[in-house]
C-alpha cells in the first residue's frame, strides 16, 4: 500500500487506445455543367454546355445535356450524370405511356407537373440534378419551369442553373429581367437577342467556372418545330 501511495501509476496497467476512425460514403457525384432557358412571346431558347467532368478531370467535351421530350418540350439537366440518365429515361417512358393511352403528346405544362411529382417522390433520396424545362404551351407562348432537388416548380421567363447558375442568373436578371433599373424600356425579347445573350453569358461563365466550357448546345422551340444550334467556348 505504501508503494501504491507513493507512485499510483506504477501498479496500474498501460492501455493503448486507437482513435475512432470515421469512414464516409457519398452516393452522389457532381459532373458539372450549366443550363439556361429564355422564353419569348412565341418561342423558347434553351442551352447547355457540353463538358462532362469531375474535379479537374474531363470525361468528354461533347456530352449533350438537352433532352427532347416532345415537339414542344425540352429538358435541360446538369449535375450527377448517372442520376440524369435515370431521371430522363423514366421521364421518357412515362411520356410514351401517356401518348399510347391518350393518343396525343403531353403538353409542356403537363410535363412540368409530372417532373415535379417525380422529383418529390424521391425527396428522401433526391436526384442530384439541376433541371430546367423549356418549351411552348397550348397557346403557343414560351414558358420556362425551374426546379429545386425535391420538386418545387416555378414558372418563369428566364432561368439559369447548374454549376455556373450563381454566375449566370445575375446577368439574366440585368439583361432580360431589367431588375433594379429605372427608366429602361422593356422591349419584347426576340430570338436573336435571346441567342446573343445566351452566348455572352456562357462566354462569361467559361472564364470563371472550370465545369463549364468546350461548347454550348442551343435548341430553339417554336410552333414550327425545334431548331438546333451550337457555339464554341474555351476548351481549357
């Protein structure tokens, strides 16, 4: 007892404990990309870049991110590419089921509502995708629908999303929405101006966002059909 009181540590065993190690797993991957849609009185222009990458690695420079759902509806997707493929295939299958049952194509507002329902159904394990639907409605007027990951849908005239969405949206607010500007005449948006603005804002995004680049794919939706255009961006 005397020895124990003199040096209590000498009689106690030494235990070496290993610190707890935390291992994490993420089922998502961010493959980048940006999407823009602008709606006019009788048209809609939707565009997306063609770079598919992860970090500093570029998988391909020619990936199409605009999906033609019908003669009047285009879906633009960016984000996790495997989720994009899963979502678009399921969406295409449901549109085919609708066409076989009703003998007509689903309208753009109906597609927008169906996509919102599909995203909300997966709200506990959402698709890691930024979605924008663009097209023309039953009256032949342009419309754009934007979403959050769990299906909240907003009808608007212009929207930007994806990795460079925070850079592109303020430019659209200024050039298309004329936000916080006094004494500025709000001229109707024409196809020529819409395409020019899209090219300008994508050039700006390519300078600041490494996930946006190579080229942009543009689709112009009118009552006469869909016109495809492309424009080169920086490739570094």
